[in-house]
């Protein structure tokens, strides 16, 4: 059973996630088992080499996980993250899709994949969450 009764309710709750919201991240989809979040790449997301900063990509992963996990059990927090950066983006938008792999009594595991708007694989993460 979902915690949020609509995507609008999830968006309202995560308005409190100021870092993500103030950096242009949005919640685009919410399902029983996952979520999708994205941001349009802006100059503030770039590193000194001109690529998308790893921290911006991590923030996107963290938000997608948080939306998905908290829709199943609120509150749930990230406990451990394994992240692989796969490729630099050549697109204008990044999207993270989180999918539940395991939903246990006190913990959960989500796979989060990040792609750009050109279909390029940018990053993949496995996030272990702890249910408070």
C-alpha cells in the first residue's frame, strides 16, 4: 500500500527537501514500486571540466530513492549507497528511475539508474535503506 495518495502529495512532502528542489530536481513519476526524478542540466550542475558534477548526479539518485522508498514506508533513509558513474552526459536532461528490489521488515534495497535525454547510461546505484 502506498504512503502518498498521489504524486502531488509526494511533491508537497518533498518540497521540504530544499537542496534538491532549489537545484531544479523534480518528481516525474511515482508507482507502488518506484519513482522517477529528473533535472534539466544547468550551469550550476557543472564541474570545472564542464561535465555534470558527481554530487548533482548523486543528489538525483538520492531523491529518486527517497521518493520511492518513502512511498512504501515513511520514514526511510539511505543507509548505504554503491554508485558507479558510467558515462558523461551529452544531453540536456538527466532522469533517475528507482525500482524496489527488496522490501524487508527494517530495510530495503533499490536499484537506481540514471540516463540522459539521449538515452545514454550515466550512472547506476544500489541503495540500501533503513526504515525508521
